[in-house]
C-alpha cells in the first residue's frame, strides 16, 4: 500500500495556494457545500511608510487543491480582489462576512 503524503484529509485541505506553510497566519476556516475556505493573515504591506493596511488571503479547497479565492485588506476603502471565476459570484458577500468574523475573534 502506498504511503500518503498527509496525515489526514484535514492536513491536505490546509495547504496554502501561495506555497507557504499552512500554519503561517492561519486564522480559521469555514465550509459551504463541498468548498472549504481558509483565511490567512498576511500582515501589513511593509513596502510603504508607514506600513500599509493589514492584508488577508482566502483560499478555497473543493477537492482539486487549494486555490486563491480573494485578497483583501482591513482598510474600509479598499475593495476585495476576487480571483478568476469568483468575480461577481453570489457567494462573495457571504465569504467576506464569514472571513471578517474569523478575523474579529
């Protein structure tokens, strides 16, 4: 029998789309249907002075590997940047609401 690379399905779902460690900045996750959404704190934009607003990444895993769903900041004037097919998806407001609830905890 072949040995799997992951200890459990839960570990596999927490891979990050950007290749960084899933433990780095992980705030939590939530599910809707077959999709598991994971939220990561990317920290502030340090390329500006003073540092820019804090940035967040939302990944989605629906059985084909983690993919970036959205990036947003904690600046109320910044608009979220949805990736690919997520642009104008009816789930977008719900996804942001769930993500912001994880950030607040």
